[in-house]
C-alpha cells in the first residue's frame, strides 16, 4: 500500500509512519521551544517590573438574625474557640482569633489578633451601625514573611437587612503584593484572605444566631 503526503514522494506504510513520527517530533520540538521562550520572556519582564499589585477579596454569608444583633458581633468579637478547618491554619499558619476596639465610633482603634500573637492595628474609617464598618490597617506584624511581600490595606464589613429577619454579611479586604510572579502569589493571597474572612464571619454568625 502506498501513502502520499503533499510535497513528499509516495512511500510504503512503514516509510509513511516514519515520516509522520518525524513530523510530529519536529512539531513538539518547535512548540516546546516556543513555550520555553515565552516563559523565559515573562519571567524576565516580571522580575524587572515594579510590583505594586492591588486586589480586593469579597465574601458573603447569610445570618439568621437582624442587622442590629449582627452588628454587636462585628465591631469587636469574643475569642474564637472553634477548631481551624482551613488546611494552612491546621498546619501552623496563624489564624484570626479575636478583635478588640478602643471605642464604638469613627476614628477608634481596632486590633485584629491572630493565634500566634500577631496583631494588625486598625483605625475605624466608617462607622454606620447596622450597615457599614470600614477600617484602615495602620500597622502589621514585622514578620519577614510579610514585610516587603504583602500589605493589608483595608477591611470592611457590610450588613444588608433582607427584610425577613436575616442579614447578608459581606466581608471585604484590600491588599497589595510586591512579589512576582503576581499571578502565582495572588492565588495564595486570595485563598488565605478568603479563609480569614470565613473564619471570622462564621464566628459572627454563630454568636449572632445564638439565643
């Protein structure tokens, strides 16, 4: 049996498959080479760029309690005693355990305390009871894993009255990354931020729904 590839002379079946294999290997070599070149170009460009990437992570839960009751556990909350469920917290990454305030008004100081004793100092920027608590982060731990890598800029809790005795609680956090590749580290930053949110918000939910 004879096979013909345009531009090549006709040949037997064994000859045909040898040429097909050669063409496939050549394609893979050229394709892989272009991928490596692109990756090297991306890495060099990223490493020489100024890294000042900002992002916001948002999470929402429904709480079976009115906003007035939820608010009591938003501004400050009692120590979290529930076991960690997020795998990074379970293997040793610090998790949020408590929040305290110096007062219930705009401009008051607020502290977010983590399980290893780390404290994020905050200042209340917006204080609308039952609606909006926004705070700017004024100081964060001087940890080498944090310094020059990430800055937590701002946090926020928004409460929405659903009109049926429940509240939609939204947690927002803004941060900046100074590391590369940003696309890789932002995957981790989003995951960690989201699980910090959910640990705190689930605690607020439990406190608010308790009798």
